[in-house]
């Protein structure tokens, strides 16, 4: 394209009195084609006229073309970054694994790190005659900031020279900055324990170095280079640890484990998948799933859309990930849509049946499933929980085992909690399980997921028959009674605890790249898994104590009731059959049911009209704290009132002449009127309590209460909840008054035969919303006038059923804990043998230097196992094994004794520290009064001393000393939530 410069205008001579003409700015840049964006080169000398400018061709930003120029520059920068990323991933990091492991072995895990200026002065001497290059590198140390010069050549590049000096470079070829490995390791350990903030860290480091008179070249020159070095150092540590784990895994692959879970599952949860034979079960134990998993979604871990409109993403990292590939999730979404489309075309259109019934394969009627679907927002896939306009990734969905170990995670990209995400996670799980292994799935809307799988044929019968669907404990309040089942004492809320642990990452990941978000979350999850692995012994012990305590209390209560166990089980079966049968819609009492429904609708309509009048009076009186929320509430109740009125009109129109006469007669029945009023008020109380519970969940999950918009929502929600509590209590008082009237009518024999006195709802504890509260029981309010069964009318039988079910759940938990007790020992023994086998393979190898490095890291892994085994063996000795496993755990008694001694010695303070504490009597005394830290340290020391004495004197395992469990009343649901021991170094 031809380009011409505009000719400059001649300047006329101006006098001080004459006004100067307006200055015309010369265009400083020239528009060009894309081929001109390439790197500018000076042309060869020729006799032709040289029309090239003395610098690179500039780019003219014409009006309306600025965005195009920015895209060209951004594309060039992105390509450069992608090339560097590819070089790091494919060439640099794989070549640094063995040198890094060698340096760790040479310095004894960075304990004796090299000083950059003291050693390796002849690193740049190349005997092969390569072309060398001198590079100046600024080194960031713990206590200094110095500059060194290295001589790099192709056979000994700069990054290997820096690594031998204990430094990590910021660039692969010619780094200008290198950071001490000890600094990087410290920051790595720090950022998995708090919210990662590299900008704040680098700013503090620059200020610290500036205070010591170390001047940097420019402001903020450290952040980008330090961030680059820190990221690739973390990648290197992950790949180095995976390299050692691969050697251990290869030594374990001997063909003995046939028809077992994959090595991936065995490595992530030893308690669920680490046994030698998953078919081993406790004799006489109730039938239960082989493993228990839970699924839940979180819509707080969102990632914002790029405000500049960039469509690309950051390059992927060469590390393994817990996240499902996007292709698998998209394939499952297409499969779900295809199944639903085919079934809709194949299914003939028909009206809703009059009879309530069971759907194919379901154990609860359609009416119950519809009630659960209406109660939960998660069951509505079309409900928007996050905006896809402002967020590219709207949340996360995770699959965890019952020990809170993450198995897989997937990114959510839709506005709602769609079912194909859960199906993708389950599909990946079944690919890693044996063909006959069964699972128990705990999900907030497990009943709805099972219904969809059977209705739309998402799974074949052989797969869905291996799944037992259940509801998480803390979400049972939103489900109907038949759906409130579980497995033992597992609560199914491991995902909620995971979201709580990942909450500090929300601000930084909100604006990060896609692959950077995955890498940070993977790193944090690996850290949580390492903590939970160390806490498995404590977790099993506390769960066992809790299970035994709960079972003994229930057995004592059953003994006090003096009710036969067989009779309780018969009554429980009768209750289940009665409350899970379809609701009869066409029967001989159909007319009476319709009349009763009309009366109930009239009472509901009167209550809604009274509420509308009350709200309108508040509006006229000016007693409205928030007009926006008030308008929403008024519009909602008016909408419900209109819907109720329309339903009542249609029901009245359907009545015949005789039914209308009976309706007028029943309106004059005092008992029926009070009965319907009580039932309507109780239903309203249940709805208000459910609504309050959902609002509390939203309030508890709000993590950004300091932001203006979120803070306003937080305050409004809290105000709304507090404002509605008096209304709920008033409804409770009204209901109790109606119950008193019903009891009085029953005593006066003005009620139908076999009428049951309803139970009064206690005001204390009404907001706890326990699944065993009287609020869920419609005793005396149903329409059955026959002789009531014992499970409904006899309080002793009702309480006995509850205690017997509690004993059964404790028995299930006890059997599972006994199985996990045996599995944890089998896994430890197999892992120890695998490490020994990998060490033997390293010894017989030909490369001596590599053998010494690999052997060092293998025995370091063995030391970690010994320290874990000491705690495990002590904590689980009171739990019987489900099957004989032998006495050996793998490590020798001498190794266990030495590890116990090391743990005891690391729990005491030095004498100087003790003297300094004694000198500060006032502060020390205040700390004891605040947290009782002294007693906790004392008990930890007593526990460790007793542990060392046990291995020293070989006490019998029959004598169990529970003195070290003085605080076992606190039983964490997660292995990670353990009391932190304070250790003085």
C-alpha cells in the first residue's frame, strides 16, 4: 500500500501583534499493512534512493482503528508468551527434574543451601569450545540482594548453573533475575496456608530490600520476574514429586491387584480404595454400598469475563489436574440433550394422570418427587445462579469421598446447576471402578437426579443399579419425608467443607486466567489432601468414639422404654409403607376430599388476604424500612393470593349440587373448622421455616460482605430474617391454641371416632429445624379416621423407632469403620513394600549418581510414611479389624520408636524460651486464660511420651488408654479439621 507523508506547511513570519495561526500537529505514525508489523531490518546499501525511515515503521492509529492496533500488539505479545510457555513446559522443566532432585539430595532438603558467590566459580569454563555468553543475574536471597555474572554455553546453560547455586531463574534462556530456592519454598508453603498475593509479597520484598540500601532498576521490576520464577518453581516441584510417585507406582504393578480400583483412586483415598480386596466386608453387617461419595456445586468460585474482550486463554500447565477436560463435559451435555430430545419425541403426549403412582424404578411416589423439586432451587436447571454475561466460569462442582478427599472437579459454565455436570463426574468415577463395585451417592437433590436418570435413560440399568441415591444431612429439611435417608453417620457435606477451605482463593482467582485458576486450585487441593492423610488416624479414632457413644446412648434409651425390637421393626415397616404409598386421588371418599380441599383453600385465601391488608396498612402508616423489599414481598403475596383464588374458583365450579350442600354443612362443623385451621397454620409454619433456612444459607455463604453491593444484600437478608422470626413464633402460638381447642373437643366427644390429639409445637428450638422435630409430624391432623397404628399414636413406639434407627445407623458406621481400620493397615504395608521395591530397583541400576539421588528421595518418602504410621497405629488400636490383617504395618519397630522419639522431642521448648516465658508472667497468664493453650500443650506432650513408652516397653494392645483423648467430645467431620499442635523449633 502506498504511503505518503503530508507536506508541512510553510510558517509565515508573525509579529507580536498579529495572531499566530493554529498549529497543525504532524502525524507521528503511519498506517501499515500486517506485513509491516514484523521486526524491522535495515536494508542493504544500494544505489537506489533510500526511502526507509531511521527507525522501525510506526503504526498510525486512525480514528476508529485504535482497537485494531491494540489487537495486533496483543496478538504479538500473546504469541511471544505462548512460545516462552511452550519452551518452559516441553524443554526446560523436564530437563530440570533430575538436577533439582540432585540439589535437594546434596543440600539435605535445602538445609545446607549453597551461597551463590562462594562456590561454582568455574561453571562457565567449557571444554568443548562452545560459544559462550556472559549474563548478569540479580539474585534475591533471604538476607541480601546481589548481582552475579555467569558464563553460559549450549552444553551448560544458565538455568543449570543457577540451579547448582541454589537459584531458580525467571526466564529459560537469558534470565535477569534468579530467586533463592529457600525463598521460593517458603513462599510456596505460605501461599497454600493463606490467600496468595504475589503483588503484596513483591511489594513488601522491594521495600525490605530498599531499606537495606539495595536499589532496584525500576519500580515494580520485581513482580513480573518473581511471579514467573515462582510459578515454574511450583511446576517443577509438582513434577519432581510425581516422578518419585511414578517410580513407587511402577514397583507396585506386579499384577496381583486384579479387579480393583485404579491406581488413581488408590492414591487419592487409601481408606476407600486402598484395600487388597474391596469385596471383604464385616460378617453380619447390614448391606451397604462399598464406597460413599458426595457431589455439590459452588457458585462463589467464579471467574470474570475478560473486560477487553479477549477470547484466548493462558497456556495450560504440564501438570496433572483434578479437573475434568472440557471436551468430556461438553460430550456429556450433548448426550443429555440428545437423550431428552429422543425421549420427548418417542413419548406420546398425555394428560397428567389422576392417580398418584410410582415412576419406573423409583421407590417414592410422583407427588413426593414433585414436592422435593419445588422445594429446591438446585432442582431447577433453568434457575440462574450466576450471570454468564459477566462470568466466563460460573462455579465449580466437585466429587468427594466420605473422607473429604477430592476425586474430580469440573468447571461450571452455565447459569444454573445442570445435571450433565454431575453425570460427567459419575461417568468418570465408574470408569475407574470395578464392574460390580457399588457406591452411595449423597447429593442435595439426589432424588431428582435419580428420577432424571431413570426417566431419560441417562444410565443403563446395570450402572444405575449400582448407585444408592441419598440426600445430604443438612439439606434434608427441604425434602419430603421419604427422601430423608442416608448412610450410617456420613453427613455428605464434604463439598461444603471444601468450599470453606477454598474461600480465601476467591478474590485472586476471580480475575485470573483459566489454566492459572486450575493450577492454583489443584495446588491447594494437594495441600489439603496431604493434611488429611496425616489426620486419618485421628479421624478414625474420633469417629469410633463418637459412634460408640451415640450407640450406647440409644441402647440405654431403648432399654428404658422396654419395647420389643421385633415389634419396633414391624411398626417401622408399616410406617414406611404408609408414608411412601401413592396418595389416592380417586376413591369412594373423593367428594369428601374435594370438599375438604375447598375448605382448606378458603382458609388459605382468608389468611393471604389478611396478610395483604396488613402489608397495605404498614405502607399507609409509613412503617416500611426498605421500600424495595417491601414491594417485592407485597407482589409475591398478591401473586400467591391470585393463584389461590383461581384454584378455589375452579374447584367450586367442579362441585355438583349435592357436594355444594355438603360443603355448607361441613362449614358449620366446629371440629372440622378447627382441624382445617390447624393443618393450614402448620403447613404455613413449615413453609416459613424452610424459607428462613434457605435465606440463612445465603447469608452464611456470602463471602464479600465488605463490598458495597454484597454488603447491602447481606444486611437486607439479615434484617429480613430477624423481622420474620416474630411472625413465625406468632404462628406457632396460634397453632398451639388450635391444638388445645382440638384436644378440648376430643375430650367433649364432639370429634369423630378414633380422633387423635395433635402434638403441640414447642417454641424452644423451633428454628433449629431438626429432622426429628414435631413440626414434620402431622399427628392427629390427617384425614384417616380408622383406628390409628401404634407408630402414629403410641409415643413409646414412636420414640423406640427413632432410637432403633439410630442404633442401626451406628451399626452401619461401626462396620464401615472396622473395614477402614483394616484397609488403612493394608495400604500402609503395600506402600512400604512398594517404596522398598523402588529402592531395590534404583540400587541395581547402572547410573550410580542418579541411583543415589533417587534412593535419597525414596527414603525421604519412607520417613514420611514412618511418621504417619506412628500416629495411625496408636490411634486405631482401639478399633477392631473387619478381617485378619496381621501385626505388621511395614516399618520396623526400631524405625517407629525413633520416629516417636523425634515427635516427642520436637514438642518441647528450649530452656531459654521457658525462662523468657517465666519472666513474662502477666502476658503468659493472660494467654492461658484466653485459650487454655498450656493444657493443650501438656496433653500433647503426655500423649507423645506415652506413645514412645509403648514402643519402648511393647505394651499389650488389649489395654487401651484413652487418656490422650481428653477433648474427643469434638469430633470433626473432616480429617483436615484437627487440633493444631504447637511446636517450638
